[in-house]
C-alpha cells in the first residue's frame, strides 16, 4: 500500500443557492503528515472535512481514501472507522448522558463487546488524563473538559487519521498546552483547522491556507521569528 | 431545568432494580386506573404514601409537585358535580349537585393523586437516563427510548440557546408588551430556536454517523443484583392482589 491516505481531486461543492465553496480543490494526505489549515471564516474548511467523511457529497470530483475511491454511503463506513473527526462544537459530539457511555459509543458501534468497549473507553480517558470522569454528566462539563472528552470519543475508535476542527478555540492556556502535548504524543496523521499560529506551530509540520475554494500548496506559511526591540524587552513577556 | 432531586436519595427503594420499579409502577397504575371501589382506592393511596415514606422523599416537594394535577382536579370539581346526571345530592342556587357526579370526581381525584405519588416514589427516584435504559431493557421500541434520551440531553442545550437569545434581546432593551413589535420579536425568538434546534440535530446526527452509528443504541448499563429485589417483587404482588380482591371479590 502506498503512503497516500487521502487523495481528493477536483472537488467542487456549493451549498444550495450559494456560490461554490470548494472549487476544483485538490488535497493529498500522506502517512505521518501533520497539516495545519488556516483560512478565513466561510472559506470551506469545515465543508472539506465533511466531504472527506462522506457527510456531504461533492458536486463533482473524486474522493479517494486508503487507496480506494469512495462514492456511495457504504464506502464511507470504513473511512469513518479509520478517520476520526473532532467537531467544532463539543456539544454536537457528546450526546450520551455520561462520559463513559459517550466514549464507549464508538467502540460499541464497531462491534466490540461491552467489556472490550469499556476497557477501550477507560484506557482512552486515562491516556487523556481524564480519570474519574467516567460517571460525570456530559452537559455539566466545562468547555475545556468537553473538548477533551470529545477528543476521547474520537480516539476511542482508534483512528489512523484525525481531522480536528478548531480544537483550540475557546480553551484556556493550560488546557491548550495539554492538548498540544496530547497531539504531539499521538502517532497519528492529522489535519488541524485553527486560527492560532502559536498553537499550529507547536503541533503541525506544514501550514496551508485556502483561497478561492482551493488549498494553496504553493503558499505554504512558514513559522518564523523576528528579532525586535522595545522598552522593557528584557523582562520575560509574550506577544499575542 | 429538570430537577431530579428525588433521584438523589439513598433509601432502599432507590436500590431496587429500576426494571422492577418501572414494571411495578406500571402494573399498579393499570390496577388503580380500572378500580372504582373506594375501599380499593383508599388502600392504594395508603400504599403509595407508604412508598413515598419508604423512599424518604421530602413531603414538601411531593406536595409541590402535586400542585399541577391539583389545578386540573379543581377544574373537574368545578364542572362535573352539577353537569353529571343522576340522583340529587343537594342544590346550590340554580345548580343541582348530583351524587354520581361527586362520586366520579372523588374517584378521579383519588386515582390521580395515588398514581402521581406512586410514580414519584418508584419512577422519579431514578434519573431520566436510567429510566431510558430501563425502558430499553423492558423491550420498549428503540426509537422511543432514543427520543427520550436525546430530548433529555439536548433540552439543556436548547434551553441555553433560549437564554442566550433572550439575553441578546434584553441587552437591547426589549420589554415584552402587548403590541405587535413584542409579538413579532417573541415569534422570531421561537422561530430561531426551532431553526437552531434542527441545525443542532443535523450536526449531532453527523457526529453520530462519524462514530459508526447504525441506528441501534447499545446500552452499557448493568443493573447490579440486590437482595431486596425479590422482597420488593413480593410486596408489589401482594399489594396488587389486595387491591384486586378489594375491587372485584365481594
């Protein structure tokens, strides 16, 4: 098998009654890639993720995942097992009353027995440092906790690729650091949407942007540092 | 929004297998609903009060929760006694109060209070989510159980959304008055809530599909055995037998 996980060619998509959001978009993901996507709101990043997962059908173009073309709903069942999508709003992802049930939901759907599913769920929660969260009620979690639990629900499916839709938005700096550590510890390929360069530079290898419904591979953004001077510059400080 | 204060207790009733409690309450409801004999109805009331007592529920809260059905019953008492035909009991001005009317009202009131109290003791003492899984184990259709559980989960999210919209209106100085502007604004609020709820439903469904959902919920819940389960069963069976005897065996 080649190292290409995703191969999207000439994807076109537009919401009914609107202009094309994705216009002849090409996108490739290889094993081990850690890609950051930065683009203005409404430029089709989330739409791209939904097309990869088969939640939206492109008007034209082909989606190839794990070496096979994916067209019908049935083709995407395997894709959804091997690619995990973290939604922008954690409330969309957590629908079970308790954390443990929500994390075990995916493994149970994959046909695991109750005991296996519970073991996977507990291990995932342990890995994310969420011990003791098993019986917490999902809607009563804080924003940061909800985000980490949603990540647990995705990781419990043991995916090979992660698609993360603005995972750092709305998190305080300590939860953000935790998320960075987790992402760096995972041996997974992922695509990450974010508006925070600081977060992207610590987690991803390449940063691409989107323009006119396409991903601009020719305009890769490089994280770099500037030297500069200002008053009190010797004091430890951060620039936001 | 939904307070589950009764579910937090730790009496012996709380420890009984939820499946037994739900089936017990359902059987009790059937028997009480078809009973008309006052001896049977009062006995049933005693039994349900005993259940509340055993569950160690706060009597004030129980009384508060009976308020809503009480309003409904008052309505019944205001209409039925004079509008029902039959033997005259007494006359109040132009109105004739009939004996069958009063009897019927009394029966309905007794049944209502009795069932409300019994359900508070047996069913309200578990969380909605336990109730959902219990019903699932009791072979209720999957779809109904999903509806219950997901409604329960997203009621809170929709309420938050409602509060958010309401705040947005308030900070721009919206005071509901009796005018077209107020009606229109409130209609927008409700409409927006529907739109947002259906958008939310779509996204949740997407998230579930992404995690391999195929239309069937698998419940993780295990109900631990409890030595009191058989005793509870016996108690319920004896109570039901007693009610049936009082009602039908003359």
